[in-house]
C-alpha cells in the first residue's frame, strides 16, 4: 500500500486509525465545490460560462476548501446508525437533523 491509504480506507482493507496521514494536509490543494462537481478555483469562471452557454445552467459554488461539505460525504453501507451532528449548516442549533 502506498500514499495516504485513502483507497484502502474506501475499500475497507485497513482500519481508519491504521493509515498514517502525517503531512498529508500540506499536500492537498483547495478545490471549488460546485453544483457541477469539484473544479480548480481558478477555473470557476470558465466552468460557469461553459454551463451557461451549453446547457443553460447556472453554476453554484458551495465553497472553496480542501474537503467537501460534510453533507456531501457518502455513508458506507451498514453505517447509517453512526451519523454525527446536525449534518448541515442550515440546521438550527439544538434541533436534530431530519432522519
């Protein structure tokens, strides 16, 4: 196994705490998380023009970060009982997320 072990984690070949991710944060680049999928931040304007011209769609940017919003993660099968927190920024404090 090489790299940070992300593929091994996704395929459940290793336990989450068995992978060493020391120094990985500095290697990650920022990504613009958009309604058309992730794209480099410096290409958001180009992507928006292509969508508007080709499909008549408007591009929404949800954020620019190294990681997508927590609501964009997929919960592995059999793990739905392990959800944490409200799940989105739109949930009012003190109110649980809908099931």
